[in-house]
C-alpha cells in the first residue's frame, strides 16, 4: 500500500494523503461534470476570499526575494564571524537568483545554536516568512540555523509550509535528506565540543589551574589561562565580609554597609545580598578547587538551566594553598552558620532595618510592631502594631517612640548583663548540658559510621560468587536493594546529625557579657543605634542574637513603659551551634527622659565638645588682668567646695558663646542654683562690666560675636525689687500644696492662686508626674467638677 509523502502534505490536496488503494478518483481524460460547473459558478467570489491570507504576487523578473540569517556563539567568536557569514551568503545568493530584500539581514550574536529561545532575530525572520514576504532564506552553514537535529527539521518544515526555500551557502538548496544529515552532524559536533571543553576543565583542575574566569579576590598572572594570584586590596574586603557574617549580620545589610563605605564589587558594581552569598559559599577562598559538583541541564523550551548534584566520587578536587584567603576554620563556621540560617529561615524581612525589627511584639495580638514610615525632620520614628495597621482586627491603636523602646531595652539588657553573679551559674549549667550533648552526638556518630561500614561490606559481598553461591538473580537483586536502602538511611542520618558545640571558657564569656552590658547601659541614653555603620551593625547583630522577643506595655505607676524581654538561653553561652528554643525572661520599667532633660543632656554634650577643644577659656595673661575684679568668696557659692575663681568667668564666657542657659552647663562647673547666685552677685557688684571692658582690650576673640549684656537681667530684677515690688513666690510649691489637699484642686482654682494659664498648669502637672515621679490622678467632686489630686508622695520620694 502506497502513501503520499508526509513532507509534501501542505503542497497537495487533502485527498492525496488517502492510500492509493482506497482512492477512486475521476478517470484520466474524463470530461468535467456539468452539474459541478454550474454549482461552482453560483458561489460568489467574496465567500471564496473570506479568511484566506493574501499572498503577494512574485516579482515579474522571476528572481526570488531572500533574507540572510547569521549567528555566532560566545566560544572564541566575535563580530568578524558575522561579516564573514554575510559575505558567504551574498556570494551564493547572486548567481542563485536571490535578491536581498530591504532590512533582510538578521543576526543573533552571542547566542547558542542548541536552543531556539532568546534568539530574537530568528523569530523576527520567521514572522516575516509567515507573512509571505520572503521566497528564500540563505544561511552560511546549517549549524548557524540550529545545532539540534529536531529544531533544524522543525524550522525547515515551517519555512516549507510558508513556501520559503532554505539555502545553505555551502550546500545549496536544502531538502529533507540534507536536513536530516546535517542536523545530525551539527548535533554530534556540538556534543563533541561540550565533552572536549569539560575534559579540558577537569584537566586544568588536576593541574591546579582555575577552569573559569577571574573571581573577586584574584587577578590574572600574565595572559595564561587559569593562572591567578590573590589581589591584596580585594582580600581585605573578603575578610571583612566573613567577619561580618560570623557576627550574625545579614547578607543584605552587609551589602548595604560595603556600598556605603564605597567598597565596590567586581567591575566597580555595587554589592547585593546574592553576591555576598556567592562570596561566602566560594570554596576557592579556602584554597580548594572543586569542579563537577553539579550537572547542569538546560530546558530546551525556556532556555533555563537546572542543576542536579553529582556524587562526590565524580568531583574533581585539588588543593591550591597559594589561592587561600580565608582559613579553614573561619570558612567552615560561615558555612555552618549559613546552613542553620537556611534551615531555620525567618520570614522575609525578619532582619529588618532597625534594632528591634521583628523582635518587638504587640501585647494584645502578638503581631510584629512595625515602623510607621519615614518621619519628618522634626519627628522621630514610631512603632505600631502591624495587626492594627493592616486591618486584622487588633484593637491596639497605640504607637510608641522607637527611641524610647530601644533605650529601655538597652538599659534593661545592660543591667542584666552587668550582674554576672546572677547568670554565671546558669552558664555553667548550660556548659554541662552542652558537654553531655557533645558526648551523645559523638557516640551516635560512631554508631552510624559503624553501620555504614557494615552495610557497605555486606553490599560488596553480594557481588562475590563464593558468598552468593546458590542464590538466584531475583534474590540477589532484592537483597542488594534492601542493603542499599539501609546504607542510604544511615548516610542520611549521619548527614543530618548536628555538630557538637565547641567548649566555651565560662570566665571569659562572663567577662565579654559584662563588657557588653556596660556598653549597653552607656548607649541607653544615646538614643537609637546607627545600624548604617559597620560598628553599629556589629553591635546591633550582637544584641539581636540575644533577644528573641520584646513586649512593651504602658506602666501607669511610673508613667513610663513596662518591658518584658525573652532572652535566648544558649546565645548567652556562645553564638555557635543550634538553639533549642529555651529562653529566659527579663522584666523592668523605663521612664523616658523629659524634653528638658534631653535638652540638658544635649547642652552638656555641646559644652563638653567646646571645652575639649580648648575654646572659651581664659589664658594666663587675661586672667591676671581681671583676677582682682572677682571676689575671693565668689566661688564658694558654686557647689559648696573651694574652687578656683577662674572657673566662674569661664562658665559665664561659655554660656555666652553657646547662647545656652546656665542650666545647660555641665555639673562639674557647679550646681545650677549656686552658679546663678554667683553670677548674679558678680553682675550686681558691677565687676562683670569692668571685666568685659578689660577683655575687649586684652582678649577680644573671647567676646567676638557674643552679647555680654545678656546677664543684665540680674541688675534689672534687683532694680525692680528696689522700687518696691514684692518678690514673687515660686509657683511649683504652690501647685504641690493645692494638689495635696484632700479634695484636690481644679484648673480654675489653680489659676486663681498662681495666675497661670490652663495649658501651663497642665504642663506643670505632667512635669511632676514624669520628672519627680509624683502620682497624680483625676477625681470627680460631689458637685460634678473634675479635680487633680496628689495621691501619695511615697513613689516620688523613692524616685528622688
């Protein structure tokens, strides 16, 4: 039985594909059926043209419209290859009667011929052929179109379907037999090239040469392939990366820190988290070359590679100590840390930008507290419940100052770590548990290794005829299958076995935690930690490694915040090994400083910076010129101790230079009230005016840009009192007396006595609560009025 050719089905009528034995057509030479002619004439031409692609008429000259396609891969080829292919196509096309159409050259550069994906120019050529704009496609060689036999056949079939011929400059017009032969040869050639390349790379590894391009941290030695040496400048960056990784800093944050410091990666590109991971996982930095660890298979439809691990027996490994940058112990610890991080991965964004990101929790719903966006210049960042912000039903609509929470956590953690006698016995208990666990792991590891050795010997014995005599093939196959299952189970258990925790010097660890506690207590008053610097990121990582959870609640008694913090127990012992989840709980309160206290602290910092720079101080010559104008007993009023009179003038010059009140001066210059009394006495006596006159002549730089008349308020106040005005009574004691009554006092009653506005009175009440820790509550009177009452003074006395 004869069938029509499968390759010619598009050029023949449908019925031509029916077997010849079954088809009984019109006999040769028979006249056409008149009924059929009548029916055909009755069909309108519009119906015949509906849905049919309009095919352009061929050129009247009889020459064919053609296009050229070129391609080169990345293995030792460049743009010269494209020019050479175009010349070959042109030399073939002219005598073959093929004219190049406008924009008829399509070139895919640096594209593999084994796949059709990512070849945009080839797809553009096919679209033009589909539109019937071409009669022929010319290529320099069949391998340029594809090196895959199936893909080449599919392309030839598609072009033939669209009435487009395929011509090769070296083979002429390609038919089905040409496609089959040259497609097979191109595919075999590609496979041979891949095998030769892989063999050459394996041989380079065995010779101690690097079979791939230059990695970060190395530079080429001359023009020899595979010869590298360590780049000392890039070595420092790699060592810094490993140090930061071992300190628990996330890969993304390490990348940001390096970019901020201007330490760029290869080709001066900025670092990313994935790039940091590639550096940490590179075993070449340890001084070991490994090739063939994975088998890479490319999907022909998507063009993407998928990696499959190979057994260690197929790896090619060579030690190259001359290329080592990181010592073996540091590299192994970084890998162990990375393995734990991948196995116990936290949710996306758990590391966070701030110290307590994903650690602070809502006391009501347990959701994470998140930052409320970027604040304005005059505001501070605040934490709020993510469950409330994302409409998840949490009723907690309160937000907290991030600086308050971080300062409270630092203070509480610092106080706990600063008392080693409380946690040193606990650390010794953890060390005993760690040693017992290490012994159990060693015993289990030895047992698994014995099992693996026994199963390996048993499996090898099934291949010895003397030991398997009398056993059938099916019995041997089943026996080997069971032994292989047991062997793989034992190997898997050994791979999952946790490594033992190294021993820790308890005394040294206690000293380290004590130093960290002292640093945290000092930082509690400095506000938030600058995680954008390397030092700040290291400190934040050390703190975050200790904390598992922080819960913040308002404290009504101290008008501050109550903090409950859960500490990772094993993190107190060391930062290595796995954490079993056990925690210790710390509780405490934190009263944030008032605005006045913050202003005072900032003023003291500024004064200290000026004093450290040696400015605003009298020299010996200027002091000798004015010392007779300062009374001998002027400094007795500073802080009750005998001090140099020179300190009083220095304090006054410092207050003038900084334009700050006396209250902002540091306490070592004298207490605030006594310093004011000494200045008032010096100004009222007229000595200050004469001192200013002398200093203007002897040391004008001390008075440059300042207003010495700022202290004249003391003279004006004394003059007003001399004219008969009664001295005003301090209003704060009056307020305390009014609030101390049994029935309390309303705002209107306080206004009548003190003459202050309601806003000033409420601010004074808040100041009594926060600064002096007085317990003041609102109460309802019998007449329906609202009054403020001082409940008890015990808390305030304790706070003072």
